[in-house]
């Protein structure tokens, strides 16, 4: 059964907000005691865009498909991707799904200033994974597959398409059926798949508020919107083997080139997690896998201060 943390105390208290009332949330479960601190017009149930923190959902779905026999992580990635994308990336010879998962494929990053500008100007035309991936096409590979590590959103945008190919469903629908619904995560979804909830946090990009971008489509590299509590529940479900058995959890935690990165997860000793940043939002989550202590910070501001997650675990 899924183990949820024992709720000993829930504290909702503001800390000093910035002048433009940036919405922020600091969530911690330490020794079974839950604390929540907020700024701006934020509650414990406020949904935020979590950006690259969402890569772990994509990795989990791929490993679930591996566990079911629907694919093998050592399959050639090109087998599951549209021909135009494969050709645009030079044929992708030697690149496996494992390389995409571990950021060792050597693929350049599509997430550029040009992509963001075009997505904001014409989201209906641009904000689709297959279109987004064209922004890094025809560039030279950074290295041979498996030789090194480079953090590139291209890997996970492709993995989102792989999930669609294998399941015959949209990325958003696949996550809903494989992860969100089974775990009862009713406030978690991929943006673009449902209207933004009324309480969705306001993202700040400089002095501008950002919302339209998150009414477009989210991809496998960071398309999840969720609350801190549901993000913590997802991490607990993984740790407790609810979604993946030990062999696949072990695979997720392998660090092939010594960069502290597994499959959608950053690792430093017993502390695992991921950071994220997208238009108007910053995020970070860290969990101690020995006891399940977890700290999360969600900020409605680009390049926001996310040190809390690390600091809270270190200060126990």
C-alpha cells in the first residue's frame, strides 16, 4: 500500500513577501511533521508549474512501460519517434532510450530564447513537442551517445513523444492514467490538457505576469502543474515502491557517467530530487530516501530563490 506521511502538525504561515507579492510556498515533511509557509496570495493547495521537476514523472512513466514489457530502455530511441524528428537530428544513430533518460545522448537543447519568443507569439503553432524539437535540429551532436553528460530538455521532450507512441495516448492522458489517477492526485495535470484552475499561481517574468504560455501544451521535459502536497505524495509513492519495483528504482538511480544524475532525478548521497525553472516559475524538491523526509519550494517567479529545499534537510 502507498504510505502517506503521518500528519502531526500543519502550519500555514507567511514569511516576508516581496513588493510585487510573488506567490511562494515552502513545504516540508520532517519526521512526519508537515509545515507549510507561504507568501503572496498562496495557500497549501495552490497549484504551481513545477518545470523540470516534472522530468521525474516522465522517467517514471517510461520505466513503468519498460516494466510492463511495452518497451525496453535499451531500444533505439529512433524506433519510437517520428521520422522527421529522427532525420532532423541526424538519424540519432546509437541513441537509446536510456541515453535520453540519463542526459547522455549528446543532443542540443531546443529550449532557447528563439523557441520561447515564438511560443509566446504564436502558441497554437509552436507549442507542440514535435514543433519545439525543430529548434535544435541540424545542430551538431555535443558528443557520442554515452560518452558524457549534458542537461538538455530535448531528451525529455522526445521521451514524452515516446510515451505517446507506445501508449497511443497523449502525454497528458498517459500521465493521468498511469500516475495521477492511481495515486489520487486530482490537482496534478499536464498543462494544456485542462483549463488552468482558478487558484493557479501567478508566474512573474520580470515585471510581467505569465499565464498564456501555460494554457498551451506541456511536454515531457517539464509540463506538470501540481501542488506541493501532491508532489510530495508522488515522491513517497516512488520511494515506497507503489509505482515501480526495486529493479526499476535501482535503474532510475544509476549514475552512468558520474554526474549525479540518474533518470529524471538528481542525486547527492541519500538526498535526491530535482530543480526546475520555466517562464515565471522556479521550483526545487529534495528527499532523504533513508527516511522519507522531504522539502519543497515553489516560487511564482523566474530565477526565484529555491535554496530552502536543500537548507531545510541540512538543518534537521
